[in-house]
């Protein structure tokens, strides 16, 4: 009995090392610009930070656009149908595996940052600082206009710094501090509504469902838009029962 207990203790101690050494490979489901899933493994792309799907940016004309949706969709177009190989490093507080991933030998995180769809996450790594500098100089992706760093946007307030454009429009702060989860769907492809019921459950409603028209989309009520059923379920929501 003691030997089994000792073995269990050793396995617990070795678990992080085992996790780091085991590669995860396969064609992913791309949830966000820095969040994918391969099989049952939820993976956070390490060393970078991409905008959430409901984050808004300003383009070079000063018009709002859903840069979070664009970051995800560009990643899907670039490598969504290919097999990925991910090298786990650790796990985050949400239980996701933090990994470095490659496709056909290409560092995916490097591509995202160099293309302007993510920033170098300097709190944990400086591996992609040069790629971010190149994207900024080329005004690629989010750098074409104005935006808030993803980590600042998640904890945003009126003093949050605006990146990108040297002189953003006067109303830039109001737009960038808002969310695509407001009253208007962020794009014609993102029309699934999500709300939180009295029990604290996240419920999603597809167009045509019984309660769809009655769901008021207000950020203050915790509602948000989803672009697919997969995205809604990845966020922990279930389909309405009616």
C-alpha cells in the first residue's frame, strides 16, 4: 500500500515535467487569436496576447472594426486546416495548456505578432519583441489604426493607454473602451446571442429560437455575441432548452 502511495506522490511531482515533454499534435479548432483546442486539450499560445473576439479597434480611416474577430479569422485562414504541433510549457489559471506551436516548421506565435494580430506578451517573454516592432513599423493588422493592448483592454478604464495611431480621433477612447457585445452584432456572421440566466448559467440562442428576439443585448447585463456554436460552447455556454 505504501509503495502505491509513494508512486502516486512521485507521479504528481513529475506531472509538470511530463506535461512539458509531451507534444500535442493535430488540426485545431481555433477559438480566438491565441486560444485553440486540439482534441480535448485547450491550448493558450504562449508568449503573445491577442485581442478577445469582442474587442474593438479603429482602422486607418478611424472607423471601428472587430479586430478580435479578424485576428481569429486570419489565423483560421493561415493555418486552420493544417496539422499543428504544440510544445506544452505550463498551465494557466483557467486550466489551459500554455504552449509554443508550429505548423510546417513555422512558429505560429511569431506569425501572429509579425502580422499585427497579437502583441508580444512582455510580462512573460520577450521572444517576439522584434516581430512586434516590425508589425508596428509596417502598420500591419491592429497597427493600421488605434487599439488598446489586449491585457489592458480586459481591465480597461478611462486612463487606459491607446496604441497605434500617433493621433487617434477625438472619440477613439469611447469606441475602444466599448465592446462588440453591445446592442449591434459585431458582424453579419456573429449573430448568436449569449446571456446569463438567474442561476448564473450562460445560455446561447441562435436566430429563430423562441427567446432570441426578446434577449436585449446590453453589456451591463452580461450579454455577448458569438460567431458559432463552437465558440459559444467553448465559452461555457449551453443551448437554450426552448
